[in-house]
C-alpha cells in the first residue's frame, strides 16, 4: 500500500512538473504574439526592447517602451501639456512576473498568472510621487491566462488619503478595482468594477462620489458587433461650491443600464434606462427621475458594417488629429445612417418621468418614419424627410402640484395651461393635466387640435 501511494505521488509530481514545463514552452511564443498584436492598437507606443528570462516554474519578461506624445490626438497632447508632460515622456519599462500553471496562484487555475509592474517615466513619477511615493505604483495589474487562451485581467488601485496634491486641498480615495474576462478570440467579454468612495476638495468645490459599481456582459454576434447588457449604479453624487452652499447639488441612487437583443432574424433592438432617487438643487428637491427609451428594428448587417468601420477608426485614432477623426466619423455615419433608416426603425419613449412630493409628470410615446427609403435619408433630402415624414404619438400627464416647483409658484404657467384647457388642447381634471400629442403630415396636434388654430372657441372646455 505504501509503495502504491509513493508511486502515485511520484507520478503526480512528475506529471505536474511535465505539465508546467510544457505550459512554459508553449506560452512563451503565445505571449510574444499577444504583445506584438497589442502594438498595432497603440501606435503611439513603441517597443524598443524585449527581454525574456525563462525558468521551469515561471519566467520574467521586460518590455521597454517609448511614448511618442506627438502621435497622440491634439486633445491628449493638451492634457499632457497641462500635466507638464508636453514632450515625449518615454522611456517606460513594463515588468511581467509569470508563474506557470496549472496551479499558478490564488484564484488562478490555468496556464499562467502574470503580475505586472510599471516603471513610469521620470516626468510622470514627479506627478505621482506626492500621492504614491518615490516608486509610484498607482495601478496593480494581474492576468490569469486560462487553459483555452481565455484571460482574466484584474486592475486595482490603492486607497489614497492626503492633502495638498496639486490643485487639490484634500483627497480621500478608497481605491478601485476592475475585472475583465475575455474568451479566446474575444467572442465573450465580461467586466465588473467598483469604487466605494471618492472625495475631492479644491479651492472652489467639493465633489463626492459614493459606491460606484458597474458590470458588462457582451457576446460577439457578427464580426465586431456584440450583444449583451451593461449596468452602472452610484449611491450618491454631490457637488458643493465652497462659497455658495445654497447651490449644492446632491443626487442619490443613480442607475443606468443598456441592453441589445436579437429578437427578430437580422434585426436588433436596443434598450436604455436611466434613473435616480432624491435630487436636491438650488433649494428644491425631486424624489426621482426616469428616462427610459428603446430603439427597435435596426438592421444587424448594417450595424456590423458600422461596427467594423468604427473599429478601424479606433485603431487609427491614436495617430490621427482630432479634425480628421471627426470628419471620418461623420462620413461613416452618413454612409450607414440611410441604410439603417431604410428599414424604418422605431424609437419608443418607454418612460420619461419626474417625481416629487407634489406629484408626478410622465411622458411616453413612439417616434418613427414609416414608408421612407434610403434615398429619403441622403444629405440633400434629410431635412425635408425629418419635417414631412415624421410620425409620432405621445401621452403627457402632469400632476398640478408640480407647478409649485416652477418660479413664482408657476403663476404664468398656470395662466397658459388654463388657456390651453379652454381651447381643448389639454384636459385639466381632478388635479391632473393630460394631453395626447400627435405629429403627422408636418402638423402637430394636441388632443387632435392644432396648436395655432385662430378660430378656437374661448368658452371653458375640460376644466373642473
């Protein structure tokens, strides 16, 4: 029995050593290919030197980089200049410590774990040193390389608390973390992140963000086109000027989400939702706002073409000036836009609402351009199409208590709304103002009546 166990232990040990050796040999070439592939996406960075020291259980890799700020877009160059980094800020060294699998570290089972440390350029170190010390490491980077070339990238930043950093009188940062999981060939991408607290105090303002979280799940549908969901929540956002506290803005329970679905063959639907809890600004408060809308019946193949072109623009962006990028982006949309609109997509305002202690205001509706073709959306015809072929229907409802939030308690708005009610353009009953708005044939109707009808009757209609 003891001999059997000993033999089994020897076999397992030799098997593990063999698998580790094989992983190290196969991973070396794949890492080099991965680094070379990333170089194409960042032309403003040049790899000037590579070093790779191999071992049985791991390896070390060093990449010497040069940053060419003159190759960055104009806006990025201006930001570098503001930080005192106007000239090329290289050289920069990336150190990768690689541990071969199958057991390659805490919560990492795969081919390797790579821990990355960056030796920043001297000019950038001077900016970071007051907060992060003489050997600044503001970002910790770790990558778990899976058995099937899937990768899990984790970035984290340490907590920072201090005073007098540049223009900041006070900084309280809890740290943040981001995890990104990418499958082989990037067919599936997942990410999530969190930042518990950011509090900044400058000479003029105080800014506070609490409990920021986000997550994203995407799956490749066609080439560069993905479908999936994304969401973000923020417990609190507040901005308070030091010299005018009555102008403080505070927003709680901010949330946003988006989704794309392939409900019909060859077509995609997109949905977007945004909402908040309590909002306080300039002495007034709201209990919630919501802005939810969706876009339906978008041609999937045209969207894929658009995504392909935008991916090319993204790769070119680092080396192109801002004016060129704006023109290229506009040309791309001018080509794809008519194709998308030819399939007559619809925009649904699922819910736009404002809530307070005094009441609720909501609007919902549909916007579309039925019967149009791609010719209607060419540059020489688009203004006429927007005006003459728009069809829309909206339902609007406002609790009269909300008028109290308007300046001078909405006295002027009260008079105007009563006049509209007399003309039958709205109904005002039981403390609620309502109307149906329709747009068709270049005309706008309120409760089926034109707004500028000079022959309207002046007697009371629909007011109680």
